[in-house]
């Protein structure tokens, strides 16, 4: 049973669970942490209500809970809750939805 995430992002922010890539090369060589690229792929776990525009309306969010996304390499803020790592970032740091 999945634990309920107790984070509610505000405005145009999203909470992402980072998806770690494989830790070895196709030839089977295990890569140390220092040699691996920072992950840039994750699953959207929570979405804010959207940025408030000058006319008072809210901008519609382009992602939804459950989307798997690619994001900028150094975007967002990393947080840790109960040994799980997440990122909170602006929707503009998301580059694409996969699938």
C-alpha cells in the first residue's frame, strides 16, 4: 500500500519522485555515484493549483499527478521525507512529459 504524500505544492510548483537510472553500463560495469549523471526523470506526485495571472485567473497546469516527466538537470529543490527523496520545482523547469 502506497503512503500518502503529505506535501501540497503551491502555485505553479510540482512534487516529483526522482526515477533513478541504472547504476551500470551496458557491459555490466558498476558506476560509482560520482560518475553518474544527475537524474532528470521523475513521476509527478502532486501539482499546485497554478500561478495566479495579472487578471486574477489561474494559469492551467500542463502536468498532472502520475505523469512521468523530464526536467532540467539542476532544477528544483531536493528534499528528503522518511528516507525518500523528492524534488519540488516550478512547472517551467519541466521539459517534457514522457508517453
